C-alpha cells in the first residue's frame, strides 16, 4: 500500500453536480494541487461570476487515498 492523492473534478453545483474525473493519482500533494489549480482556473472577468451558469462551475480537490502499488494504477 502506498499513500497517494486522488484528484477529483466536479462540474456544476447542487443537483447538477457531476463527477467528471477521478482517475488521476499523484505521489505528491503539491503536484496534485498544481493540476487542481490549473483545471479550476477560469478566464474572464471575476466580477460577474454570479452570472455564470451554475452547471459550468468547477470544483477540484485532492483526496488522500491508499492504493496497492502493483494494482496497475498510474501514479504521477
């Protein structure tokens, strides 16, 4: 067993929230947080975020997990 960080990416809020990705594993939490930040980055004017459709909002975070090293899971 090895301790890793699983990057979880959700699109939408409330009842529209959907899990879009849960298969990226990282050995280092800093690497996981780097990619989480890049995936959640939005371009444009942040003054109008309340006008953004809630279905287009992104939530990304890193979840600590234990996995078997020989399980065939790619760990970055």
